[in-house]
C-alpha cells in the first residue's frame, strides 16, 4: 500500500476525499459527540498546507453539522447529505426543495419519529433532504435490525422517499444523490491528476465505484468493497495521510 500511496502522492495535483463518521472520526453512540481522531486531524492540517493538494469531506452529515463536528481547515471542500449538499467554495443557492419535496421530507421525519418512539435507544436525525433513523444505542442487534425493518416498511408508504442503508442507520431522503456523484463533482471542480477516497460504510461504495485507474480507494473496517486498499480502523487513517504528506514534503533530486 505504501508504494501505491507514494505513486499517488507523486502526481502534480491530487484530491483527497474523506468520509467523516467511521473514517476520520470513530463511530460513537452519541452522533453529536463525533470528532476527528486527533492524529487524523493533524495529518489533514498538514496536507491542507501543501501545494497541489485539494482536500474534501464527503459525508452523509448535513453541511452545517459537518462544519461543526469536523472543524475542517480553511479551503477544505465539503459534500454533505450524500451529495445533495455541496460547498465548493463558491456562493450558491444551496439545497432547495420543492413544495412536494418539503411535504415528503416532513412525512419522512414524522414516520421515522413514530418508529423510533417504539424502541428505546432509537433516535431520528433531521437532515436538509430527509432524516435518518439511528439504532446504534438499541439493546441487541436483533432488535436493532427489527427497528430498521419497521422503518423500511413504514417509509415504503411515503411517496418520494428514497432509502439509504448504512451501519445501524436507515436514512431516507427526497433528493436522490450519492457520494459517487459528490466525488464526480469534486473531480470536475478541482481537475486533479488522481483522487484518493476513504470511507467505511455501505454508502461509500458509490464513491469507490467512480474511482479511476490512477485513483486509490481505502476501505476502513470490514465488509465487501470495491476499494483497492483496506485499513482496520479510523485511527489507521493518519498513517495513510502521513505517507502522502511526507512524500510531497520531501525534496526531489
């Protein structure tokens, strides 16, 4: 993997795109308490200061929440809500929902709130394009999966609700977008010679699938993946980023 990272780092212009939860930050029971692993934050700060490096977060979090929790360095680009929200450093109208989409979003929130009320530990995160049902704090995997199944069944009755399955979370949105689309938008905006994308969840597979021959995909944790490389835990991401930073900081003969 080190050789592949060094070859990646040798490109004149690179884009490093990172998922937040389960990648830069550990997965935690209280989603509002998630913060970057300190070593990861240090490596990101170092890369942000290097010429020819564009950095981005590509997350299911809303942009507002991502800015608050990730505390990204100045200039870091942001893709939120699985691609539905984008902050590419340009002024724009942001995410705008039609009246029909607003009504569907309200139905999603109400539906998932009713589902969560029946299971201790389940809770609903409101998002700009929908909502997410979290079951990480539900006691027992079997019960947690039952809650998610209940959520899927209930959402099937909501017109305009698109489902996204993740690790102990069910998200429903009214704007169909993926992290792959987010990475494609980042590629078009930054025009890099190569892209590295790191992520841990099912929804990150859309990001890995749009990577090209010169790119690198890094899967964090277990599970089937289209990524070319794998690391065990979020804390191991710092070593990956440091290899790139060291390579680009070393004077060439």
